[in-house]
C-alpha cells in the first residue's frame, strides 16, 4: 500500500513539475503529455480531449451554417423618389428620370433598362442586381452593370446604379457576366455608390 501511495505521489509530482515547467517556458501541451506515464489517468485525459475536440468542431460547423445565405432576393416593386423611379420585376429593371431645364440648359430624359442576369443579396437587407443593358441614356447596350440596393423594407429602399467617382461619374460596366460577378460585389459597393437615392412604393 505504501509503495502504491509513493508511486502515485511520484506521478503527481512529476505531472505538477511538468505543467509548471511548460507554463513557465510557454511550451506546447505536448511537453506535458510526454511527461505523463502510461496510466489509466492518461487514457481518461486523452478521451476527454477527443470528446471536447469533436464538440468544438461541431459547434464551429454550426456557426458556419448560420452565416448569411444568398437567396437571390429581388426587391420587386415600383420605387419612386418623387423625381426618378425604378420599376423592378423578377426579370427586368426600368429606370426613368424625367428631363429638365436649368439655366438655359436642357437635360433629356434619363433611362436605363435591362434584363436581370444575376442577383446577389448581401447581409443586412442589401444586395446587387446585375443586369444586361437593353436600352440606356448613358450605359452601353449589351454590356453589364450593377444596381445596388440597401436598407430594404416592404415600403422603402435605397438604390444606386454603379457609377465611377467624381467628377465624371461614368457608368461602371463589364463586358460579360463572369467579369460582372467579380466586379459588382459587396466589397466594391462603397466604390460604386457615390450617393444613395431613397425610394418608396
């Protein structure tokens, strides 16, 4: 009984010394593990570690599954700001702003029409509609551009067509859909949007 007690005390002292040494020198836990003799205690520790690892792995996967999922949502509706409007269906976009006159200068109607080729919805009720232009005042027909939206609600939304920086504010366009998908993204939205328009139904 005395030998068994002495043996357990030696194991305890060896384990304590190993843990203390590893902490002081900031060594990996594998250093402490190698100091443990082959005892039932080592098996229990290994089993506990394995179960904990599996649980943490499962929790990590659960978090990944709960991340935002792109549903391809389209903010369908006739959205108007009072001086311009977007008519959005599941398949098309029709933008219109009436012409005006200012200090003797006449500005014609502004239009942008296109077929929706791809929809990417971001988190926080925002996204981008990638369209192939069919008719436009400034954009190029048969090229692709992005219509960004944010803060979508049932009766209100913010919308902006992708344009370049001041002072030119030229339309941002892509030659094909693959290029458009890499161009009109959530990361580029702040670059392509100089000002949001607020619209209601």
